[in-house]
């Protein structure tokens, strides 16, 4: 067998090994080791194992991940989300579907300091669903919206997904953060549009709640401003060249912590809990990166990325159709394993093709992120839906029935970014020309 | 059997405390550096200390992540098998994981020893690399202990 055949065989076996219940990161390490050992030598593969493992863990660049995860975890445990939801509730709760729209708006602001999809869905499942239950909202709408709003964090900075994409492709994390802002806000607006349309067709799904006075509304504004201020400092610091992403993660975490401690929203015990949970989440992500690094070295030896790129550009298909096919591969592949894991696995293979086809890598990152947003709410591996089910004890069929209308918004967002790449690449080209 | 599982869990929790402390340390160190930098008093070697701290945070968090099964895995297919089949697959995957982490641990030990012999240190603070490499070697060993714990649970009928 030649290198390419060995590569394809090992990748196929890897996908089957994923189904055995083994941790995906460990499967990547094992298969990368075996493949590299077979093609080069097992002595070299053993050296590669230790070196890759040490290099990934002992890397300043990668410390950005645990720091932004910690920032999100403190935000998750400190009740900031509830205040943001309350603020949005007071402004728009009185219109049909207003509480669901408030969930979207609260989550959009919350995403500015919390990069985890599952944590956002969990937070708003705790905060917003009981409130929507109180006003008689249809459970399809209430559970569907909280499951879907979590996905916004994949696009809106500080997105862990975009950080990982940036690390894999060696792109500026600051530019990727900027590229995600307009598509993320656009999709959030589409979510609000879906709620409006749904409630217009069937007003019973989202009844009006009480109306608040302007005085009560204005009182909630400082909360939103504080979160927006922290976000602006973190992102502005990266854009202005004042901070590295790691420093931005540290400063953001520190500010959220001080704010939460000062308001007694979190205790020292709560912080310890946040740090402990962050270590586990960050470790999960970092092990995936370590696994993909080992597997990636093997894939590089097989020359599959280059051959795939050459093969794809030699196809007589229009380049845009090739990109659609790649996006579909991400969507389908992510459905069978895990969307983030599949992105880590597939990006080194398809990225060279995208570059050779002449597409903007930032745009591709945003497009892939939108497919991941769809992946985390569609079966079988719908992590945000699993989280909402666990908290609300609602049936899967009900939650999925609520998620599907929002998938239309996600699909529309993807189509818009696909047709109009400027939605993603205009902001970084203006604020952070590369 | 029960004693072994308690030991593994306690060890993992202890290592998690170290990991959490390292994470908090790198956060505070970086913030201090950012602030002091504007007073023209940067903390020399922050870059390398944060890198080393990150290795401790992630490496020492590895066993507890496995104890709580926070790593991503796909169980739907295995769950279609009868209990015996599931047990066989679970034992096989844990044995494979033990084998790979034993290899990583052994090679990190060799790597650490070479770092110790060569006296390699960081550029500015002159911090030796070998203690971190030995630490990661220990973390991989602890990971093997957690996986052995999984096998113990399978045999004890308590693995979920």
C-alpha cells in the first residue's frame, strides 16, 4: 500500500474506532501513533507522541483556551445571565413571543463573555424556561429557543470554536473574532424573526407578559453596559494590539471575577467550582487538539491534504459547489462524532483546498462555524438539545420540534454568508487589515 | 476494589486542585503583567511562566476529566450491544488507552531525563523544563490509573 492508501485506511478505521465509546481524543492519538509508526517507524512514532503531547500542553498560545473557558464558567455560575435576561424581558417581554426574543437578546449579550454553547443553553434553560412556563409559553418554543441560542457563541467572540480554528489554521484570532460579529448578530436577528413569525401565525405559543415602566427598564441598562464594557475591553485590547488573546482572556476573566465577587454573585467556593469545571472543559478541548496534532502529523506524512486539495481543484465542478460539498461533509461528519472534534479532524485536510481555490480563510472559518451551529442542535449528536432536555426534563420530540424553525434561520444565515462573504470579512478588513 | 477506586478519585481530585491553582495563577500573573507593563515594570518571563502553568493546568486536570467522563465520546453504537458485548468493548478501549498513555508516559520520562541532563532552561527566567516534563509524565501515569479504575468498575458491574 502507498502512503495515501494507508492514510485513507487509517482515517476510515479511526471513524469506526470513534464508535466504540473510546474518548475521541484518545482514539486520534492511538490511530495517529499507529499510522505514523507504520509509515515511518515506531521508534519515531514514540518520540512524536511525547514531543507532540509536551508541545501542545506547554504552549503559551493554547493557554487562551482555558482562560476564556474560565471567563465563561464564572459568568455561568454568577447569575449575570439572569440579569441580562431580566433586562431584555423588561424591554420586550410585553410583545407576543417577547420572552423568547428576550432570551435571544440576553444570550447574545451573554455570549460576549461566555464562549461555551452548552453553558449558554444550560444557563438560559435555568433562567428563561421557568419564566416562559409562568406566562404559558408553548414548550416547543421555550425549549427550542434556549437550545438554539447557545449556538450563537460559536460565532460571537470570544468563541472557543473560532480560537481553535485560528490555532489550527494559524490565522489571527482577533480577525476571526471580528469576522464572527456581523454573521452572529445577523443570525440572532433571524432568530428573533422566527419567533415573531411563529407567534404571528400561532399567538398561543408565545403570549404577552406584563409591561414594565420606562423607569424600571432604564434601571436594567447598567447591567448590559457592564457586560458590553468588558467585551469591548477584551476585544478592543486584542484589536488595538494592547493584549495578546491570552492576556485578553486573563483580563476578561479577572474583571468578570471581580465584578461577581463585588456583587456577591459568586463566593470563593463558587470560584473554586468554576475553576475546577473550567479545567475539565479546557482539558477536553486540549486533549482533542493534542489528538489532532498527533493524527495531523500522520496525515501530513500521507500527503492527503495536498492530494485532496489538488483533486478538489481539478474537479470540473464550480468552486462554490466544492465549498458546499465540504460544508456538507462537516455537517454530516459532525453529526456522527462531534462537531468540534470533526472540525479539528477535517480542517487540516480541507483547508489547503480552500486556499488553493482562492477563498478567504476567515470566510471559510465562519461558514464552517455556521455548519457547526447547525450540528450542535440536530440529531444524533445535539449537545445543546441534550443539555436542555436534562434541565427541563422535556421530551426530545418537543425540543426538536422547537429547534427546527430556528434551523431555517441558521440555514438562511449560512446562505447569506456564502453569497455575501463581505458580511464576515468586511469588519476585519476595516478594523484589523491583515 | 473499592479502595482502589477511592484512591484514584482522591488522587484525581488532588491533581485537579493543582490544575485549578495553576489556572488561577496564570490568570493573575498575566493580569499583573498587563497592569505593571503600563508602569514600565513588566514581570520578566511571564510568557514562559504562563506556558508552563498552562501545561500544569491541563496535564493535572486530565485524570479528573476522565473520572467525570468529560471527554467527548460516542456511546450510541456500543449501547446497542448486549451487556457482555459492551463490557468487552469497554475493556478493549480502556486497555488501548492504557497502552497509549503508558507509552506517552514512558517517552515523556525519557524526554524529561534528556532535558535534565542537558540542563535546558527557559530563555529569560532560566526555569528548568524538566520538572514540567516529569510532571506531565506523572499525569499520563495517573491517566492509566483512571483507566484501570474503569476496568475495575466494568468487572464490578458498576461501570455506566
